[in-house]
C-alpha cells in the first residue's frame, strides 16, 4: 500500500504537467518602430543642405508601414495614388529601436532611418542593400 501512494502521486503530477498549455515558441514579435502612417513634411538636399517643404516639392507623399521588425508591408502614396508596395524588414546595427535600416525586399534597397520624439521620421536617400551613400537627401515625415 505504501508503494502505491508514491506511484499514484507521481502519475498524477506527470499528467497534470502534460495537461498544461504551452505556447508553441513563446516568441513575442514587437511591432516595427516605424509602424503607422507618415506624411512628408520636408526634404533636405545633402550637398547644398537646402530644405524645401512638401508643397514646394510639388507633390504630397504618404508612406505606411505595417508589421514587425522581422517582416512587414510597406506602401507609398504620391498625390493619393499608390506608387510602391513592398515587403520590408529592419536592422539595428547600433542597438536600440530609434535608428537603423529599413530593407525593402521588392527592389533590394535600404534606407537608414531615425525616429525623434516618436512623431518625426527621418529617412535617408535609398541605396542598394549593403551600400552606404556618401551624400543624399533626407526626407522628413510626421506621424499622422
């Protein structure tokens, strides 16, 4: 009788442990820091540092990111018309989440980005992935 109690208790504990639900991977993918809709406010040209507003550029531009750091969807609207759509991913070579690179999968380009105060997004000129541009424009967007 004494041997039966430990066997029954052990069986009960094993069955109890096996009945608990466990997440498949336990992974929690944070949203991409650029998630949301952004409206172009100004462009600063690299060589001259001349800054123009979006209205001076002669068009309106809205970009939208929807996804996680590992994967997501990107869309660009110019004057209200979709001109680009792509999958994207991100990297953060210096750590943190407020600056790094966005990689666009459709045309294999990248842009460095910086987010300030959670509401301003600065994007560099796009370049082929793995190439650093010495000079180029910086595009300033405001979160909508």
